[in-house]
């Protein structure tokens, strides 16, 4: 099998870790029905080939005063590779930006931002967002209710 091909066992390991990233290697091995050594080797390979990107804690936003979610549509003034690259570098540098997507349609980018409150967003907007390279227009969408987020991939 090629080094980057995923076996049924690999997929089983990935599903288990996606459900519970705190599983010990021994617990994971038992769950998928292989030895601890074999499980460790499979898991390390999955990290090495980039099938598993990371395992990290999911933080309750309310506990760290980041209750407000804002989706921001951005239109750039030029559609050139250089303007896209400059915007992307600057957007990645903003800690409040959790996600940034290049999209087709009315906007060039969508940003997902978590912030403390409306006042904090107003400051971010006036000091940083409209100053991002090449920004012509920014449209803001405040999330009223978070229905589903951080879903798991089904495969």
C-alpha cells in the first residue's frame, strides 16, 4: 500500500480520535482491536502523512470572554494574486480571526471572528479590519445563535 493511502484501520483510528482526542494509546488500541505498539505506529504514521493534523482542547468561549461570533464578508479592491496574498498574510496575523476563506461570489473572503462583545468588535473593525491590505468593502454579520459548530468530519 502507498505511504499516503488510508486503510480501513487508519480510518477507524481517525474516527475514534476525532470523537475523543483524549484517548490513551492503550484505550485507542483496545477500541480498534490491535496491539498498543501497532496502534502507536499507525497513529504516528497518520500524523506524519498529514492525515491527522493535530489534537487539541476545545475551549468554551464563554469561559474566556469570547461569546460573540461575527462573520465578515470582505471585498478587495483588486483581484490580483499579489492583493490576495497580502490580504491573506495580514488576516492570518489577526488573533481574533479563527477562520478565513477565499470564496466565489459577492465577496472575496469570509472571516469568522470570535470576540468579547460589540464594543470590542467595533474597535477591531475600525483599527484593523478596514486597514487590511486591499480592502474595499467589509460586510458584517453578527451571529445571533450558534446552532452547530466544530462538527466532525463524516467518512
